[in-house]
């Protein structure tokens, strides 16, 4: 075996994972990351029985769980770390992130820990800044790529995701936003989703697919949400979400 080459494959069903890159580099296999960002509650989450350890165990075959917990930190100080932990220089954003601050922000004035105190209004604004920074990282990753729009609903909340191919040729699926609507008519949903796309500077003309459930307001051929997007972008092909199809068939199968 020469330097930089992979070992010969053993006689098994599964191929070996080359410890080096295809060209003999040291990049190796890069797995998605789940970042736990917070104060001491996060820092200590990998202790026996901790919630961080439980997350790592759950995703052990799917992603690397990275702990970025800083004892004593509040949201004001977290802003100074944000650009180091989540850089905007071409590195893919985490698959998921937990933001767990507040215990130190709530420190009472007049006590020894009052330097950690952050007013509620500033606390809210700091959290928004952290979330918006992560959203910007996702938006930068999408770039000008064509994308698929995926929407799932929970009563009056619409969860919006996008699926696209990144610059390395990998399929990515990213959470974009949660939309609160006063009704679920196709016209209202179209308006709200267009507002979300506009806020993130995503062009409707770049939609190459739509994935929703099978409700008439979503999949209606003439007046459903998918039809309204197709009227504006003929390449926005609709596909009935397979997860919803599977759930529907399961429910039909187990009906008494």
C-alpha cells in the first residue's frame, strides 16, 4: 500500500472507510454536525445521564454532536463567540443547533453575580441575533442554487424547509422558518411562503420541486398551493410527501 492510498477492501458487504481523502489528503469523511451551544447546562450535558450524551447516543450513526457550552456565559457574551463557532466563510452550517442560554442572564441585580445580568429585552434581541446568524449561514450555503420547497403543517404553524444541491454536489435539507398563519387557505399560504422566500432572498423562479401533504388546499390541481406556485414557476413540480402517504396508509391499515 502506497502513501495516501486506501487499504484493500476485505471480503465483506460493506466497503472500508478510507482514512484519507480520495487524493491522499487528510479531509477524511465529514459527517453532519449537531452543535449544542449554551452555558454550563450545556457544558455539563455529557455527564452520565446528561441530555447531551443522550443526543449523541441517538445520532451516533448519523451525526457528530459537538458541545460548545461555556459555564457562566450569558447571551451578551455568547455574541462574541458566535462568529468563531459558526463562521460564515464557506463552512457548512450545522445540521441542527440547540441554543440554551438564560440562567445567567436572569441573575439578580445587587447580588455577587449581577455582572451576568441581562435585561429581558436585550436577552430576546441577543437570541434573535444568534438565530439570524445561523439563518444567514444557511442562506449563504444555498447561494443561487435551485431548490425544492417542503412544507409541513401543525394546525396554524407551517414548518418551511428547503432541499438543494450544494457546491460540492451533496443534497442538503435545511430548516428555513416557522410561519404562523391565521387560516390555511391556499391563497394565505402562498402569500406567507412568498414572504418567507423574499425575506431570505430566495427567488420563486428557482423552485424545482414542492413537497406537501395530500390535503386539497395543498395539492389541489386548480386552486391548491402547488398549482399557485406552478402558475408562477412551471418547473416547481409537486410531489405528494411520502411520509404523509406512509402515515395515511398505516392509519388505514390499523383502522378497526
